[in-house]
C-alpha cells in the first residue's frame, strides 16, 4: 500500500498475466469496493480489467462470472465480457475510461434494455444457488411467493447482521415485520423476473466513448420493482432511463411511491456494514410512512 492506495506486487502481476495468458507489463489502480480492488492491466497488445478479492470468499468471482455470463446470454443488457477468473482474480474486457455523464439517448436505450431483462421470466422467486451482494451472502432459496422470498431471504435474514444490533431497536424490527404482514396488499403481483440484484448508479458504467454497461451483478429471479429500488435512492437515474424502461416493461401506476418498500435490504446492509446513522433515519421514516 502506498498511503491508502492499493498496489499490485510483481508476483500478483505475474499471476494475473498467467491467468490472462498475456505478459503483463504494467498496472493502474482504478477503484475499490467492499469486496475487491480494481486495476487496469496493460500488456503488449492492449489492456484488460482485473478485480482482486480482498476478502476470503473463494467462490466470489466464479459466481460473479456466472452472473455476467447469464446476463450476456439474455441478449438484453450489455455487460463486460469475462476473460477468466480464479478464487483471487476476475478478468474482464477493458471498457475504457468512464465518462462523467451519458446522454439522454444512451439512458433511454439502456432503460429499454433493462426493461427487456425484466421480461426474462423465472419459474419461482430466487435462483438455483446462492451468490453474493458485495461481501454478504445472498440467499436465493426458490420460493413460490415474492413477499415470503423477499422477507425471509432479503430482509429478516439481515436483522442481526454486522452492526445492526448496535444501531437498531427491537421496535424497528417489529415495524418491518408489521409492514410485511400487509405487503401483499401494497405491491403489485408480478411474475418472477431476472434481476440484476444490486442496481444503483455505481454499478452502471457510462463509457467515455458512449454507451452504458451493467456491472457487478447479484442475479436472481425477483420482483421487477424491487430491482429498481435504488434508482432514486442515492444518485437518481435520469428520467430518460425510466421512459425507456417503461417502453419495454410498462411501469405499474404508483411504482415511484412504492420504491421505499423495497429499500429495507439496502438499508439493513449499509447499517450492518457501516453503522450508518442516515440509513437508520431513512429506515425509520419508511417504517413510519407505511405502518
């Protein structure tokens, strides 16, 4: 480490080169997430991207590579091609530099593509196996009804995760339980749709050369509106995205007002990991609003 900046050692650069079957000549640090560091690796014929695991989760990159492959096979949303993986590294095609913004046409097209993804149907809510949402194991037990699936495998399973016992009160959890007892009357009954699972602005790569690419999936078959939960939660998505989305997958009236109902998972995990006071406040606001 040079200050707080992660570095690749010569040995790691050689390991990555062997995995890519390229002679790596250099590297550039790009960004870090909860579970990994991301670097650009150069070689004689160009470059590629490598994610390096900073946690002890041996299956993390195998499952992420599978998720990207599944999304690619739908022919709906663009994702970075996977070049290889091991328990320590995930290699992907270099998408180039990220632009600060994307134009309305790019967002509209991406919205249409994301709506088409939600038209890919499953036989149940869940997935054939578990995977990961950052450092958190994501339980995907196949379930017939969405309310039961979401409550048991996206919300209640995180009640006591990480720092939640430190920051949440028993009445917070009882409030969430009360909302889920009537959740079936609050949200539309929609069929299981293939979902990205961690869809927010940081997982949408805006290419400097144009176009938008989806990264860092946590795929499963879920409720389409739940997959939109964070599109207005942190950095809001532009209206062109929702116009494009609605052209492919019509939005049910009242969808925007319902988005907070799907945000319990994100808020619980942020509190669990960071003890985030603002997230505690938001969670309590949602409980008060829908109780």
